[in-house]
C-alpha cells in the first residue's frame, strides 16, 4: 500500500482511516498528510504522532477558512506559512480568520496585494478588514463593491488612495455603477471626483437595465448623453418607463432594432408605444422573431398596424420543432407570406420528415389549406 493512501484519507477528512493506517501499516506518511488534512481532529492526531508538515499546512488552512486549524498550527507548529496565506485567507471569505491572520502578521511581514483586497470585497467583508489590510484594490475590486452596493468601501478606497486612480479607471468605475443602477455611488463619484468624461456607455447601459433614476441623474448632471443603443436596449428588455423618458427628454432616438427586439421578446406594450410615438419603425425581423417565440398577440398587432410584413423565416422554425403553432397558423391564414415565396423557399428547404419532433406534415397541411399549394408528391 502506497503512503499516498495516508495523505488521501487525511485530505478527505477520514479520521478513522488515518488512525487505522497509522496503527496498522508501516509505510508511514509524508508531509502531505498534515499539509492537506481536512479537519482539526486529523491535524491534532498527526501532530501528536510527530508527523511532518510544511508551510502549506497553514496556507491551506487559510484557503479553506478553517480558523481552528490555523490557530492550532500557529501555536503548536514551527513551519509557519508563505506569502500565499494572505490571498488564501481572502479567498476563503472567513472574516474572523482574516482578522486572526492580520493580528499575527504585520503587513510588512506578509505583503497583502490588491488581489487580496479584491477577494475580500468580492466576499462582501466588513470595511474594518479592508482598512486593516491597508492596500488598494484593482478595478475588479471596485466592480465587486458596486455589485454589493458598498458605498462605504468605495469612499474609503478613493479617499485613502487618491493618487492611485487614473481618469480611465474612474470612468470604468462610473460606467459600472451606472450599469448596476447604484444611484448613491453614481452621485458620490460625480460629486466628489473630477471625472472629466465617462462616455455614452453610462446612460446606454443604465437604460438597458431599466435604471431609470440613474438615467434621469445622468441626463440632468452629465453632458455625455447616450446613443441610440439606450432606447434600443431598453425597448428590447421591456423597460417601458425608461423608453418613455428617453423619448420625451432626449433626442438620440432609436433604430429599427428597438421594435424588432421588443417584438422578439413579446413586449407588446413596448411595441405599441414605439409604433404610436416613434418613426423608426421595424423590419421583417419583428414578425419573424415574434412568431419564432410564440408571441401571437404581437404578431397580430404588427400585421394589423404595420406594413413591413414578414419572411418565410417566420414559419421555418415551426417545421422542425413543436413551437409557435398558433403564430404560424395566423401567418398562413392571413397570407402574410407571398405565395411565390412559399413555393420557392419552402419547397427547397431541407426538412427531415422522419423526425419524430418534426411538424413537417402539419405544416404542409396548413400550406395546402390556406394557399392551395401541394408540396407532397
């Protein structure tokens, strides 16, 4: 039996197996047993039996967030730990373990990198831990703080390390805050930092995610504005109040993508608003995609109120999957697709008529019924 069995049993937390191997086998174990031991009970047993270890033991205790094991190793072993311990502790997200490691290790002895701060922020730890590390973070750390809505962390880092942040970094932080809809953070950044330019991405992304209050703030307080992507994406995501605000207060407008994508997702009220209030219109993609996604009411509205029509693509998805029957039937019953297009494109479409999931013959019946076209030999 190889002595790796000893180490594997320890790493899996199988105390009784470790004990049996120690008492009944002669192969012994390597330092890996204690280095990777899963539980304090196993560590204590191995220590009592005089087994070896390396600094990896404490490093791994930090990584797994096992404060009891770390405490025991610190007070009973001499191997110490490596520079990886700080980052490992932050990866664990155990605030008490991080505090303990900070208490036994001056920052000069164990440098804490920006990666460590990023990890602490990602785990949404308390501000006092970040203050104890006394190190700035990277852009990703700021993004984590924004995602957790931690204005306190952002205030501390920007005030404690003011010379570290370039305009380009601050712009990205601002844009991310707008994207996430964190109005308090957006206000703080705007009011306390001299951010010269943030790009149109801020309002575009805020609008896309339906962050109306952020959109209003940017409209009133910033000069960058937005692009047509703001209304296009807000429409696609069904953010009607945002679209209304942009329509009434901005002049960038939208493109045909706004109605096309709103139709694709079945946002009927959005489609109605755009039809009534905007002039950009849509393309054949509107009915095509609405039909694909079984949005019959949207298909009906577009047919009755728009002139773009659809293409044969609107019904092709139905042939090879059991979806959108009502929409396809409506399109064929109302002859939205020209007869010649049906004859040329459907006839030439590669279809597996033997596929059990196919509605090929049902489609053929509908075409025969409404167009009088016989597609079967």
